[in-house]
């Protein structure tokens, strides 16, 4: 049978395997185990992460190994599991000075799209799970999100500002087809005339064009579609369960045709992987109706550092050292710098070049110089339980 080994959280797995990314990261990377045997690769077909390292808060580290009898070959492919989460609140607040919103909603925890670079992966450690494969296979549905939102919007003293959705995990990931949490949230926002800005990689947002177009007609909604690459093979490796590049461009077109302000996010820019596509992505997205554009430099916080390095070693072994050297160049010699004002765009000559290329392309192609500002003056709080109806 397969053997499960447990180690103290203070020790690294010293059984280095071929092409171990720790050699790229450095001796103190914190990487523990690479689940990269042939049987394991077959099991995680269609997933983004290479491994499933134990979460950073757990007292022990576990890794599955074959005992030589080939028993791991019998393990079935990873399946998506959904669990119910009942949060106390649904609107998340932030005071970050380098982002344009102060509140957001995440209908789901974890994301089946499996984007290997996703900076939200480390949040799964708070659930006692791995930011690796667990993040994309063990998903949490925030049950009752619409009811919570009504309560919070109707609270005395609530001040209306744009709510951002899709800034952490994608609200239109595949499980939304069945659970419809995002749809229910939009219905509450529409009924209250509350502004919303959405970011997604999914064509499923087209399902809600009926709600979004009516909100957009009042100046209450806009949508940005993230297009990381136009190469379907790269997209399949990097974002295995997200919509294809062509589907995302089609989504921009459908949104624009419906009168919904549409934008494109070139995010993240991965050095030496997709950085050569910036101008092409912007050109194609603008031709399909996008009028706003943004970009974000690759971010590798906490466990994402090791997960992304493992992915590089598996898919681009000849490029791995070069890519990580460029990442260090834009992060002051580290693989990540969370400093406000630096984390989104990086610093140094390479980061400066990416920024100037983006700005020049945006100007040349003809993107709007100012972003669409959504209205807040139409907001009408939902009725609270027991609240007396107004005569006027």
C-alpha cells in the first residue's frame, strides 16, 4: 500500500528529487516535498499546482510515496469537492493604499481554475489545507451570502462605495453554474442600486448580462476580463480550468455589445513567459470592445513562491533559472516584496520597461485615459426586518 510519512514541521524533506526547485529557490526556501512521480502527474491531470505541501500552520508535514508495489497507480484522479462555509459577514474591508477599492466580496474560498500563480492560494492554509492542490480541489461555498449582504447594506450608517468582486478568487469559477452564489449577490446589488466592479477569467459572466446590462445603464456596473496569454497551450498549463483565451475575448465582446463597460487585465505579467504578449493582448482586447486596461506584475507571496517554482521546473526546466532571476530583479533581490506601492508593479529596470511598454501600448491603441466612475448616489438600502414602509 502507499506509505504516508509524517515529519516535524521544523524539518525539510532532505530526499532531493531530480530537478528539485529548492536548488533554484535557495537552501532556506521552505519547500518540503515535490509530488512529481509519474503516477502523481496522472492523478493531477487538469490541475495547476504540482504538489500539495502541508499548510504552514499545521504541526506535521505529510507526503505520499509509493512503497514499490505500484499501489499509487490505482489512486483515482483528483476530484473537486465542495464544502459549505457559513461566514458571519460577507463584505471584506481593506485599507490598502495601492488598490482602488476599500471593500470586496468573495463568494467562494479556493478556486477550481487552478491558476498556478494565484496569490490567493496561501489563504487555504487558514482552513488547515494546502495552498497547492487542495486550493483548487477543496472549495468552500459561502452559503447565505445574499442574505448577509442585505443585512450589511441595510445597516444604519452604511456608506455606499463600489464593491469589488473577483479580486481574490474568481466568482464565476465552474462551481458557480450550480451554486449561483454570485448571481444571488448581483440580484441584491441590483435591487439596491449598489455599484459593483467585477474581475473574472470566465465566460460564465455572460449568463448574468441581463442583470449587469440593466445596472450598467444606470452607471452601476463594469467588468474586467483577465487575459494572461493568447497561447491556448500556455493557458492550459498555467490556468488549466479557466476559459480559453478566445472565449475571454469573446466575453469582452459580448459585454461591450450589451453596453457594459468592459476592460482587460494583463495579469499577471510573468517574466520571460508571457511578457512578450502585452501589446498583442491589448490590441486584440481593444478590437473586441475593451476600453479600460490594467496590468499586474507576478506576485509570489508565501507558498506561491514554491508552487510557482515547481511549476516552472516541470513545464519550463530550461527557463526556470532565468524566469526566477527576473522575478528577483523586480522584487529587490527577493522572490516577493509586499511593500505597498511596489507589490503590483515591482521596481528596477525590467519592471520599468514593462510599465513603459504597457503605457505606450495603451496610448497608441486608444484605450480610455480615465476609468469609468460608477455612481453611488442611486443607492437604496434594502428593507430591514420589521422596518416600517416609507410613505414617500
